[in-house]
């Protein structure tokens, strides 16, 4: 029997909390779609297919364990009128390795659609500012946003 949407959401939380991004990608259907509706200058807005999703997640989070130590990854699951669609609120806690400083912040909201026990679509409304703060990448994020703004305004 295929996993329910809630069971898939629980597996997502476990794998993300373990920073197992390849394992997280395994939860997607072969033709699954991963979207970042709120732009991040370092990430593509849409990824199509399990292997493209895996490649992006593994590469974009490479070295994350050398920057932060996660001590908690909490997910609140909200059911919708469609049993295949859930809204997930993610909050992470841990320690920034460079400073030893503890952190806890809302890392984002996700909307997941599950089909036949696999993720068909995941819309990740992530918190890039919170992540950049704790990983020491604020300057990189600001530079990317400034470059994007310049491209939009033609400056």
C-alpha cells in the first residue's frame, strides 16, 4: 500500500532533519516538481524530475554540516480539504559552528502534493534570510539580491 500524504510528510521531516538531501529527493516521483515560489538568487525557480531535484538539493546544501549543527527540525502538518495536499510549517534549531551561537527560526512553509505515496509537487516558501544568517552567508545573499535587482531595473 502506498504511503499516505502524512506519512510522506513525516519522512520528509526525518530526512531534512538529518540533512539527508539525497534521501529527501528519493521521496519524489520520478516526474516530481520542486518549486521556489519566492525567488532566491542562487536557486532555480522550478526543478523537474527526481534526479534534477536531487542534484540541486545535494549541491546547494553541500558543506552545510560544516556551517551548522542541527539539533531540531520540527514540522507542523496542516491537512487540507484535499487529502493529497498538506501544508507544512518547518522550524529549525541548532548551533552555528563558526560562532557557537544557538539559533531557532522558522525555516519556511511548504505545500506538498502526494500521488501514489510519492511527492508529485513541493512548493518551498523558504526563509532565505534566516538560513543566510545562521550559515554566515548574508553577504552572499545580499550580493545575489543586488545583482538581481540591477538586472531587473537595468542598472
